[in-house]
């Protein structure tokens, strides 16, 4: 079996996170000393993925009769994806991903923090924007409470850094006990300044922790910030799913691709005996995903450690990097990044009919 035949076999392998054959991602296959050397460049972070993909490719080659070894040279190149309407991507940010929910209390901010950390751990350059003006929580979760951003010119802010992330939040600029009694236009203006006047570095992804709900502020953000994709966070019960659906439809109406749904607090894990049960119902996230033709990116448990670690400024992905919960965040992050890179989400818009019913 020569190099050309091996390349054809490798290129035909369906990569699970892209959901399609590797194709042009295969930069070349060579044979040296009885070993196949495959060079592959994927459009999403690949840290921690080489062993898994190598095993998948080796199984295909062995099934086709290859008796030599396989060495994989795997790297990533994250490209800018399309954004809504006539907006253009931000100068130093390849992709903005909105993390949203139709209502508060579903763990959206904790999920956003851990997904950002997972992407960074996988090798991406990542920023995290806390867009919840009324209840900013990322300063606490990132261990940055009480910190203040610096400025050189009095007009632009340098983002703070934590665990390899660039972070910005209104919480860095106000007293933690100061209530934000701003009306909608003031909130929108503040958010646009936070994203536009922050000196972000070269980022592959900026995750935006959206304010809960689907009101004027959320809609304005979705229309004015160039978003490559959105992720909906929900819990399994019907009351949360009803609001999550509104969030999903808001993004679709402004032509923002929805990358998928995350079902948070899917099961409760007892700290005493380890028993796991569906206290909020089962399968709600999957039903929503099936209804709207989008993937369920993953399910996360209701575990006291997630809350304790986030409250302590040391989220789960960095607190227990080799734990089962961190692995779930990593899997969700890779699925979302893979779907964004594949372009499938942007090409799957349904026909939306608005009626008076």
C-alpha cells in the first residue's frame, strides 16, 4: 500500500467533531521505514485529542490491510467563521461565541467559564466577556474579584488575565455592592464599550456570557456584536426548556447559528453515597435538540463541587483537570468548536414563519 492509497483512506475517515470526512484537512501522508506519517490540520483546538484520533485512523488502516505503524502529526488552525448580517468580525478576534439561556438560574455563567477554560487547555487563545451587567459573576469565578483593569490612554482597557484567559466584566469597574439601576440603552452602550474598547489580544474565541432572558438588551447584543455561533444552556425541566426555546429562536431570527444545547444539572450526585438521579426530569435537552434539529452538546451534573469551585475562583476545569466533570466540559467544548469549524450550523437554518397565533 503506497502513500497515495493511504492518504485516500485517511481523507475518507469521518472526523466525529466535524461530522464529515477529513478531506482537505489531510495535508499529506508519507511512508517512512514501514510507518505511515499523516499530517492533519483541524479547524478546532486539538490539545489532548491526538491519541484518540490516532487510534481511530489506525483502526481504519489496519482494516484496509496496512500492516505498518501510524504516526500522526496533528495541529490546529482556527479560522474566522461567518457572522450575522452585514457585520464584520472584530479585528483581533476570530470567533465570538454567545453562551445564552432564556432565564437565569440554569448555571450559564459557570458553564461559560468552564468552557472557556476547556478551550484554552486544548490550545486555543480564548477571551471571556461577562455581558451580564446586572449580575456580573465572572470576576468571582475567575478569582479576580477586587481587581481593576489598567489603561494607557484613558480610553481603552487592558483585559485582566486568569488561567490563560483574557477576561473583561463590568464587575471590574464598579463596587461589588453597587446596584446597576440602568435602563436598556445604558446597558447596551456599556456592553458595546466593554467589547469595543477592550484591547483584546489575538483570540481564536471570545466567549460572551450573555445576560439571561430574551429582552431588548439580549436582542441588541445579538444584532450588533458579530457572533459566529451561540450555545444554549438549559436544565431538563419544562419551565427552563420553554425559555431556552425563546433564546434559540431569538438567535435564529437574527441569523446567528446555534451550535447546540447543553443540558446542565442533568442529574444530581449525592455527596454521601454517590447515587445519581434525575431530580429535574430526564431527556429535556435531547428533546429540545431533536425538535430544532441541533445537537445536544452534552449533559452536566448538579454537583456541589462545581458550585464550590466556581465560588472559590477556581472552576472545575482547572480545579480537577483530570476529573470526570472536567472531561465533560472538554468534550462539550470540542463538540462546539468542531461544529463551528465544520460550518454545518451556519448552513442549517430552517424556514421561519411568523404568525399571529
